C-alpha cells in the first residue's frame, strides 16, 4: 500500500509542476515561440518523469488532465484540440515506457509530432477550417512538438541522473 501512495504522491507533484509550467506564459515576458518551447519542454519532461517513476497509468492520467487544464486556462482555443493533445502526449509516454533504451529521444518525438500534426490537419480539414489561426495551430502541432519532446526527454534524462545519484 505504501508504494501505491508513494506513486500517487509523485504523480500528483509532477502534475502540479506541469500545471504551473503551463501558466508560466502569463509571467514570462518572452516571445510566444520561446515561451512555448520552454513550457513544452517542462511539460514533456514531467510526462517522461511520470512514466518512468510512477508508471504508465499515472502518466496517462496526466496526459488526459493536462490538455483539459490548458483549455480551462485559455491556452487551447478549441475544445476539439483537447483529444489531439491527449493523443500526442499519450504516444510520447507509451513510447518512453516501452522503448526507453532504443533511441527514444528521436523515435518518441517523431511519433508525437506526427500524430499531433496529422490529427490537427484532419480536424481542420473535416471542419473546413482554413483560417490563419488554423494554419498557426498546424505549425504549433508540428515541429515545435518535436523540438519540445526531444528537449523534454533530454531534460528528464538529466533530472533522472541527478535523482538517481541522490539515492
């Protein structure tokens, strides 16, 4: 029982850290792209740490909660983007859980960015949304997702080394 409680507390702390990171855009006086890269890196690192230190089920709960919270915070303008972000995050944590030692810093980000971009493209085309805002979101669901996933995995690996050296 104590181990389950420990995993739950770790997961809750990582979720709280990710939620606070999503709010950083309100206080960081940086260009939008830079802010998104910083926040995306932190959020992806928390997801990787969650799957590595608390297990897949806790990480999947975080994958579901974070886009809902981002929508409620006003960071996702369409409710229909929630499942797209969930699926992208889900792909990241599943790959990091299953293939951790096999060049994960490239495979998982490619999978995440591809799924998010193609899902957003399918959504916008099926709804016949062809506005400038849709084009911005398509870009945001592409290469920035790849970059923040790579950086998030590298940050998580660095933090894991530091955490493991303390034990």
